[in-house]
C-alpha cells in the first residue's frame, strides 16, 4: 500500500502517492460519487534458459486506495494527475467559496 499525503490549499487539494517502480500507464484514477479511487498494477516475467536448467521468475505488484472527498471538492472540474520520480500527484480543485453575507444595520426612526 503506497504512502499517501493530502495537503489542503485555499484553491485546491493536492494528494501524493509514493509508488516507485511504476509507469504512468500502470495507474487508474477515477472519481465516482465523491469517492476518489486510485489503483496501480504491474507484472514482470523473466525467463532464462541454459544447457542444464531453466529459470522463470514472476513479479506482481498491485494496490488500490479509495478516499471519500470533502464536499468542498469541485468534482465537475477536471482533476490533474502527474507521475514523476516515483510520486503520483493529483490536484483537485475546490468549489468557489460563497460570498459572506454582509449584514447591514437599518436604523429605525
């Protein structure tokens, strides 16, 4: 299970997953009913044959994580995803904040 960091900024959320050894094609990222789903998987096979023996090695690495998103995430806006140096970075925009209600006092005469 890759480690995950979540950072909230005034305009967005940034989520990072530590997933070294993968390529960007190994990931599947989706949002379904305000839940972020991130999964990754890769497999590797190595076969070696010599005169007296043969050797075959298999390696499988998969993970799946889900995260309930807060109501402030704008799921209508396109999320950004990048993978570099073993870190999958996601950027999710926030909804525009509602303007605060300005109270005005009315004097009674």
